[in-house]
């Protein structure tokens, strides 16, 4: 026999017990294979070799043990996909330099720990651990509407802050249910609500061990600061997203049908979706700096959803309004006593000329604007030295103050600019 036809000598393998009713397997039946020479398909067709880390494929061992190993591995992956409900026993196989042998001894794995370790302060995880017990899901069923939103605990005795548009559907009769992070549920009642600021305070009774949030200051926030949004988007309670403050003093109108609020908002790119309304926007120290209230849409016909432009009511304003609602059941907001022309293209906010007003005068008789010397047709171009480009900008800038504050308005009249000191009045809403 020529040398090229001779088989190399191999050591005789130890005998392997044959399974009942089958022949003993030949350990040399499957020759050892080298590394794949081209693309290799795994459980998902088209996967490249070597598999990318983190895609559910364990890195291959350094030593290749042949097609038998590949066959067993493929079978194991397939079996894993089928699930653990198959009742037959599958023995673990040990692979080494020798033949394959079965391991019949049972394997006991260590018990998994359920302990949650503390996270480093300032991380999203640490903020979530601290805030999640204080954030609630709110379910509302009214005479003609139902929906869900979010809120957060203001005090240990049961006061909860949320958006007015979350609970407005039950304001004239309906049910409001609050769900806590520990799976407790409780009915809630409306203490007071402010459509003008899109805020409402609820109260739950008989619920112990409530954990209030810590309120920060929105005046201390600056663009680029990290923030975390927590709430129940699309009803998925306990959802945490993160981002930064992407803009400040953004004039935004929010609220439900027939009740429009004007907000001098914090803008964030943290993911906010329907159902996040009323939940907290939290700074890197775990302090609430805003109340998530509105999102932008890509167009008037686009579905509402996160596009990286969410808006929150600054907590400094929300705190003042919440205190009023808790103490008196209603909120007041500042006004100048003038009707603004929303059709005016700007720049500036124009007081409606008398000739265009049918049902009410352009200036409230004896109101702040009239007392300060403003006239119908005046165009307000600055408030406190800050440029005003449109009517909504002026409204939100005024509402960032308190009734009784004195502000400086720069007005264009007949081609000239003049300054007026206006002491803000108040209205309820």
C-alpha cells in the first residue's frame, strides 16, 4: 500500500458504553475541522464570523474540537430556543483533548441574589432608585374620557402634583386612581387645579409611608445640565429616560381642549411621550426641577411621540401654584390688563387697537396697563430688557412673575420707543 493511502496510527480510545439499542459511537467518525474559511451562519442566517460581541453568541473556544462539537452546539442553541419545558434529561458534555464522555452527575448552580446594590451618586441608576418610589401613575375615567398620566408625591400626608390636563376629564365627575411603585393603589380627589398653568394637586387618604420628592430650583438649571424624566409613558409605569436641558424659557402652549396654558418651559431631549405628563424632570442631584407637560410634533398630522423635544413647567412656578392650590383650592396668575392681538406677525406683541375690539375694551379700565399709560395699538418689544417677538412670548414672560411684581415694558408707539413701569395685577385660573 502506498504511503499516501496509509492511515496514521492513532491511540485506541477507551471504550464508551453504547446507548441501549444503539451501536457504540465511533469517536473518529467526524474528523477535526479547521477554522471556517468563509462566512458562517449561526442561529440567525447571515451572521458574520466571528460573531459580534453582545449579540447573544458566546465567543468560540480557542481549540476547535470538530464538527461534532459544532453539531452539539447547534443542537443546544436550537434546544435553548425551544425552551426549558422539555422534560427529558440532557446530560452535560465535557470537551477536552480526549473523546467525548457523558457527565451524569446533577449540576447545582448557585442561587441568584435579588439584592440591589447601591449605585454611585449622580448616576441615572441612583436617581431612579431614589425617585421611583415617589412617582405615581394616574388613571382617570370621566363621563366622556379616560386616560393615564403621571404625578409625584409632594408630602407625606398625601398631596400629589400633576398636570391639569391629566385630571381635567374627571373634574366634573369621574374616578381618579393613583398607583404607587410598590403596587398599592388608592382613589384620589382633586384639591385644586389651574388651567392657566396646566397644574393640579390631588390628595390620597389613608396611604402610609409616602416618600415626598425633593424640590430643586429651575432658576439654577442651565442648558446642558443632565436631567432624568420619570413617569408612565403609554401607561408603562416606572419608565426612566435621561438627557439634558436643551433650552430654557421656551414659550409653549399646553393643556386640554378649551383650556390653554402658556408655559415658560424647560426644553429637554430626554424621551417624553404621552403619559409622561405630570411626572418629574429631575436634575443630577435627584431634585425635581420641572413638571413634564408637553411634546413637540414633527407636523400637524404626525402621531404624538418623542422626537427629542419635550417641555417641562419650571418647578419654581409649579411650587408657587401648588402652594396656592393646597392652601386655597385655586391659583392666581399675573396680568397686565390688556388684550393682545394674536394675528400680529411681529416683531413684538401688539395691544389690539380699539377699532378691532368688539366685545371688550383693549385695556381693562383701571387695570395695570391703563394705569401705566399704555394705549391700544402699542407694540411691546421688550420686557425687562428681554426681547419680545410674539404675543405668546409676552404672556409666558409675564406669567413667570407674581401678581404685584413691577416690570418694565419697552413699547413702540408712532415710530418711537418708550418705557413703562407696570405693576402686575392678578386673575384666577
